[in-house]
C-alpha cells in the first residue's frame, strides 16, 4: 500500500511538472498566458502517467540509448492512445500535430517523440533518484495524509471536468443557433449593405472576415459590436469548463462543429487584439 501511495505522489509531481512545461511552451507560442491543464488544477495527467510508467517499467534499464528508444516509443503509444480515447469519449481532438513533419494521423509526431525520449532518460537516470530521496525524507504519516487529500481532490476535479465538457458538441450547436439569430436581426437592420455576404458560421452576414467587415455601414464600430455579441453568446452558452478548454487548447478540434469552433476562436482573438 505504501508503494502505491508513493506512486500516486510521484504521479502528482510529474503531472504538475508537465503542466508547467506545457503552459510555458503554449503561452510562448500564443503570446499570452495559457493554463494548459486538462483538469482545473495545475496537472497534466498524461505526463504523470507516462513518467510513473517509465520509472516502473524502465527503471532497471541503464543503457541510455535503449532507455531513450523505449521511452520514445512508450510515450508515443501512450499519447496516441490518449488522443484516440479522448476523441471517442468527448468527440473532440485536444491536440493536433498535423502541422509538424513526420506525424501519424496528427496524434503524435517525431519531434514530440524525441522530446519524450530525452525526457525519459532524464527522469529515470537523473530526476527520479532525487524524487525518491525527497519522498523518503517525508514522515509516513504525512505521506498518508497527502495521499488521501490529493487523491480526493484529483478525483473530484476529474468528475467536475468530465461532467462539464461531455456535452461540448451540443453547446456548439446552441452557440451556432444563437449567433444565427443575431445574424438574422443584423440582416434586417443593414439590408442591402451586406447583401450577398456569406458567413462562415452558417449563412448569416459575416463581419468577422475582412471583406465583409468593410461592407458594414458603421465600419469598425459595427464590427466590434458583432464581436461583442459573439462573445456574449459564447459566455451564455458555454459553461466554465468548456470556455477553459477553448482557451487552453488552441488546436482543439471537434467532430461535427469544428468550423463553428474555429470561427469562434478567430473572432475572440480579433476582439482581444483590439
């Protein structure tokens, strides 16, 4: 039982380290702060799972080349399966490597595999011995308390997160209808000024695109108004978990309403740049 408690605490540590790594990396790419965790707490469970599995399975391997190759392959298999499983469960793909060379169905890529291979060597040979040394210094009573508290918090966080995003596709449908209703009102208001314009959201006048934005009678003011209406519709339709996912995963794609999601993201980015 004590060994399982240690494994779980190591899982929490590496999940937190993965969250720090992912958040910094994506924040640099997006030029804004991005809370990259799938859960509400500062954890990326896939990193914790991969690191602990590597420590348990590969801990006896001392050849760095063999360790690198096995860690690279194992992490890639884990990432591919996780991507597939989450897509089946939530009808959405949380990350996409299609823009990288040497990718497999956009779920994994060679660059990521190499990074994970290097990470596996560092974890098994360098980091984990220090982690074991520190955890062995913690009194057993504290270990028991930490295990119970962190386990309860992680389970609760997982339940809240899953319940919040399980109906993400339905929320996108509601959002599309809400924006379409506003588009009908806009069409009546501006009349021929926007005739012939086609909206990517589904048939309504688009003020998001550059060309259609120029056709509005009030120009920039009307365009900003439309963007604010889109934001208000998103705030009213999507719950906190869904809004967090949209912000945390810039390459999030959905099965049935991906175009709507991408247009929402584009509109919000243009609004924030103003």
